[in-house]
C-alpha cells in the first residue's frame, strides 16, 4: 500500500516484465477497493465507534477497512455475520465486482 514517506515503494522494486507489474497493480487496486468497501460496510453498521472514531468521517473508509480486517478473527459472531452481510450487499451494488469476482 502507499506510504506517505516512501510512496508505493517502487524505487526499491525491480520489475522487468510489464505484464507482471500490471498484475501487481491490479491486485493492489482490488485489495484497496475491497478494504474500502469493508470500511463502508462497518461504518454503515456503526462499527466506526468501536474502532475509536468519535465523530463520523474521522477515520477514512480504507483505514476502517484495515482495522476491521485485523479484528475479524476476534470479532463476535453476530457482528461478523452482520458485517459480512452488509459487505456482500455493497459488492452486489457494484456490477464491476460481480464481473471480476465471478471470473475468480
């Protein structure tokens, strides 16, 4: 992921094949987007308060998604089920993901 200090870290990486670079970028974009949608699902369910946000919009959706992803192994089953259901609904709203994830 992008780091404010080091950017994408591509100065340290040597990727000689363009198709490999493009595949890595595609995976990074998919991961970033899915984590953002997970953050949106959590925010819609009010889980942003659980993450320490004191007001709406305090944490970015991407940051919320990262935090929720880290909490999934320890999350109560009822919260996890609600989060997964809302995440699935958000995925269904985006036709692009249905096409991409349907292939995978």
